C-alpha cells in the first residue's frame, strides 16, 4: 500500500518501509550501531531526498537506540559515566555538524562530502576491525584462554584530566571520550548516522573499553546526540519527516529487540568480524559508485 | 491503491485569490468558439496519494485542432555537471535556470507539426523541445547552453515532471473533445495553469486558460504546515514520539 510522506513529498510503499526498518533495526540491535550508515543510503536509494533522509534517520535512530539501550541496561551493560562524557562532546560536535551540513549544501558539494566521508571512515574502520578480530580469534584458539596483556601503555595514557570509569574498569583522561564524542557528533549530523560504527571501534581500540559495555554505552550516547540532530534539523531545515520516521521505527524497534537478543548468542570476536564485513561491503559499494561513469553527467541540484 | 480525496478546508497553498474556478477567457475573441473545463480543479494530495488523472473536456464551435498545455508553477532550478577528477566523479560545473515550469505536458488532436508552423509552435511553447528556458546572459556559448537545456529536460522527464510524449486530444464527433492529464505521485504542488488552444490553418482562433490547484489536504497538509510554522515544537514532538516508541517496544518485548 502506498503512503504519501508529507515532508519528503513522495509516495512510497508502506511494507517496503516497515521491512527496511525491521532489517536495519535487527542489525542495529545486534551490533550496537545506530544502523544509520545503512538506512540513510537505503532511503536515498528508494527516492527520499538526501536532506530529508539525513534528518529523518536521526529521528528514527533515537527510537531504535532507546529500545536497544533499555535491553542492555537491564543486563548492566551501560557505563553511564562514560556515556555522559561522550555525550558532552557529542552535543557540541553535532551542533557544529548541522551548521557544516548547511554550508556544504549551499556550495553544492554535500553529496560528494557525504560519500567521501562514508568511504573513508567505513574503509578505515572496516579494515582495522577485520584484522583485529581475526588476530584475537586466532590468539584465542592458540592459547585457549584470555589475553596476554590487559592493555598497552601509549601516549594516550599520558593525557591530563584522568577519570576513573568503574564499569569499564578504566582510568583514562576525560579528553579521550570527549574527543571521540565530538568527532562522532559531527559525523552524526553530516552523514545522517548515529555514529556507532565509528564509536564502537573507537571505544574498543582507543579507549580500551571491554566489549560487553561498549554496545550499551554507545547506544546511550547516540540517543541524545541524534535527538539533538533531530531538533536542529527540524528547526533549521524542516527536513524531519515524522510519518516516515514512525514507519521506519515501527519496524526498527522490533528488529532492534530481536537483534539485541541474538547478540547474546554470538561471541565478541564473531560479532566484530560480521560488522567488519558489512562495513567493508557498504564502503566498497559507495567507492564503486563514485568511480563508475554516471548515466547522465548532468543532474538536478537541491530544490530551493 | 488510491485513497479517498477529500476536498477540504486547509489547502496548504496561499491561493485564496483563485477562489473563482470558472473559465477565464484569454485572447482577442468574438463569441467563445472554445469552452473547456476540468473534471476537478483541485488535485488533493492525501495519505494514499499515488498519482491521479484529471479529465479535461470541452467543445468547439467550428472545426479545428485543439492543443492543451499543462503548466506547473515556475521554479528556480540548479543543475550540476560532473566530470572525472582523480578517478571519481565530482560536480564541477553548475548552472541556474531562473524560471522553469515545475511540470509540463502537452496534448494535441493531431501531431503538432501538422497543426501549425514551427514559428507558431515555438511562440506558444508547444512541445517540450520548444520550451523557453533562458540561461543567464554571457554564461554560456549557444551550444553549451543547448547542452544544459537538453539535460534539464532529460532530468525532468526522468523525474516524471515533463511528459516524454505528446498526449492525445480525442474528438467525439465534430464538436466535443477530451483528454486525460496524468499527474505522478511526486507531482509538484502549487497553482497550475492549463492552456487550451483552438487552431485552424496554422493560426490560433481561440484560447482559454483554466487554473488547477495541486495541494496537500488533511493530515498531510497539517503535518507540513506544523513542521514549517512551528519548527522547534515539531522537532521536540518528533523526539518525544521516538522516545515513546522505543520505550513501548522495550516494554512489549519484556512481557514476552
């Protein structure tokens, strides 16, 4: 059944939108990523104008993250203190990102910047994660139990403003989660993502958080950052389609619940390899699209 | 599936001035040798909207050819041209057309070039290839301007806003005619002008302009208006709805 979306100003099939929400919600619950890095390109692909896809997706991620975080909360997998520090950086970063988005749009290069950011970040994150998970899987097989060393000491541990994060069993500088939060906030606004695909690896490899609390804590931060993006995009650009978001999130919240349940069945390394493969697949597709000769080198720009 | 179309109070466009949906005679005429009207003067975009057809019908006093042109509200269009830079395709050129019909289609009773001379056809902009789409002066040499123009038309056709072919005006006997105007699901909203021409021996004998409104109606219109007039409120509500939905889903799953 077709439904007319008031802000996107197009008609789309209801079942298609519900199905899309469900599938990506499942992956979001499974991996602890917002799912935006899959959903935003998918929405653009089915004909939603890119600015509306970005604004609406932020709104939908709020919902799927809430439902995801509650599931993790009950298992005690949320480091609230770490979440708040990440959040502080995230709020500043996402506000800056919405402004940057508007500037790039007026110059006519927003599409290119979005795609290049996807290729760059997905490429780096995908490769690092894939290699790391393979290595730790092999190590686990070899020794049979645990890691050799808790973590390596690097420049990261010399930074000031150290704080103790008891849930994560960490004693690190608050500047680190602040910086990670800021970067993820900018990406959330510009790329129409929750930023989980950057934050999850950053938490594991840069902050050194245990995998078990990473998913819940990133979802916790994503709720507030995407809420901020939703508000700013709705306020400044009127690009949040509530009807579209509702349809997507009906599918997504159900999918996210199933995904969170399924994630218990999989080991951390397996989860990471799966996520890495998916990230690399999306990256390859986007890179290919940038290099392949377009059907028509002329295209309509953003409507004014 | 097409939903019920409720012609209602809240048309999202500020077009109260077009309250008179009657026929407006244009052109220096004797008695009206041509009358035409639409099956509806309002295309209401509602929840189930998936495109619609509007019937245009009319009568002529004397034999001739009938040409119907549908004009969407004019808009400014920015176009980009890509070229390959270091292996990837990037927008490297840009052109702004200041006044472009957002929607355009033509229907005629015979093929256009049999009806009138090229001169008449281009003056009346009959046929998509004869649209007058001026580019800013001194911005492009004639053949480059031609490329931009063709690209604009091609892109509009791909979008479904310009018809690929000239539609059929069908005569029922000597005097009565009708044609079907198709509007796709992504039809631009606004005030449309429908021009009906009666031509004989390559000359326009009579012409008439009829307005048509394409607008959002009901819930769609209200959501759209709210989003634009109370943007901050709309943003907060969007967030609240999302928070509620996420929580509801969690509660629903915990019970099971």
